[in-house]
C-alpha cells in the first residue's frame, strides 16, 4: 500500500527546527494520512493499521501542541 509507505516516511521525518508554516503543513499531512488509513481500516479491521494511526496521532498532537504554544497565565 502506498499510503503506508507515506505514513512510514512521515513517522521517520525529523520534526525539530521547523518553521511555523512547516508545522502547519506537517499537521495537515498527518491528518490526511490518518484519515486515509482510517478508510482502509474500516474495511479490513487490521490491528496494525490502528497502531499506525495511533502513532501518527501522537506525532500530530506534538506538532499541534507546539503550534498552539502555552496558554497565558491568568494573574
């Protein structure tokens, strides 16, 4: 499957020293991959696909956490 190769490449990619626009692109790419794998998972119910989606989701959340920044403290 081509989508699984893309997911593997995305997982291995370094996410350090990225600009904000790079983070936005990476977050959208992660979302696209997760949704594409989910469509296949709905048909096959393969546990390996679920594990791949979980790993991609963790990476996507880390990227988005960095994008949103820390909330301002209320004083």
